[in-house]
C-alpha cells in the first residue's frame, strides 16, 4: 500500500473526494450525514444548545477547509469528531474553563463500591443525561469524553492538556457526584 492510499476504508469516500475538490453539494451531503452526531458531541461538552450549534457549524467549516489533510488513517467521523471536540474545548477555554487541580492529592477508587450503584444507574438513562448536564464543567467534560465519546484517560489527558491521573480522578469524582445527585431524586 502506498502512502496515498487510505488506511481506513471509508463508506463515504466518494463524497469526501468530491468535498476535497470543493463541491458544495458533496459538502452538504457530508454535513447531513454527520451533523446530528457532531451537534450532540458538542452539546455534551459546552452544555448550551445555541453555542453547540454555532461551534458545530464552525467545526464543519474548519473540516471543509482542512479536508485535504484527511488521510484516511481513521474513519472520517472520528476525524471530524476530533475537530468538533477540540473546537468545543477551545471555546470553553475562552470562557476560562478551570479544571479542578488535584495534582499531589490522592484519590482512591474502589471498583466494588460503585458496581451496585452503576447497575442501578443504567436504568435511568434520561435522568443521567439530565444530571450530567448539571455537573460542573470539568466533571461533565471528562465524564462525557470517557463514558459517551469512548476516549481513554490517556487520550483525554492529551485533549485537555492534563495528566491522565487528573483525568481518572476527575472522572471518578464526576461519577461519585452523579451517583449522589441521582440518589437525591
């Protein structure tokens, strides 16, 4: 396989190729395929529907400007999602997002402590989504990236420019806070 060939076989490659030459109809097709998922990803991070809509639109514009750099090493959706997540986080940073610094502190998590509670929580999906929206930014972002977007703590630490131990601790604290909020209801 030469370097020009895509490593990842994308089912929408023909549309992507047409976007690379600036075809607006193809851009609209690609937008229609991905906008809902990208909006939801953005909304989970910024927690504001109007801002999420703006960021999602801007992310698509960035993606179309840089589509020539898409090499097919990952799915197009994953490549686009990374743009959306990074742009969402940049916007939060503009609002001076302060992740709770816990460097030097030790926070131990006991897996069994949460097993029973997590099983109970799985039955309340809509309630959980609502409560996640109410978490502080740092908790909400790490928890969303980990549980919903599927990133591991090393990837989250790279995305947020924090240590992976900070990501793990933020996630654990967010889970604990989420469980507490759900018990109150």
